[in-house]
C-alpha cells in the first residue's frame, strides 16, 4: 500500500487551460497562502475528486484498487 491509498497523500492536479479561479484560489493568492494542488484523495475505498477548491461537494466513486500502486484497497468488498 502507498501513501495515496492509505489516505496520507492527495493526488496533485494537472491542468489543461486556465479556467476561472475560484474564490478560495483568489483569497489564497491575496493572503499569500499559495495554491492548493491536492485535488483527489482516497477515503474508505472511495476516490474523491474536487475541482471546485472546496466550494461544492466532492465527487467520489468506489474503487477496489489504488490507481497509483494497484494495491487492493483494504476494507473494500468484492462487487457483484
């Protein structure tokens, strides 16, 4: 198991195009906090992705194996 599937590390974003900065991004830049690059994380066998900088609910889906190291996610039962 790796830091990603153990929930210790978040996947970093890769962007195509610029898009519109969210309010959180703008405030972080103004206040000197920098950019938050963690966009996806695994929690309880669900891979969550957040493309709104926390302004909306995270999108998640159940996974059986870590997309980074291919380890079976602990506590995830086999789907029928």
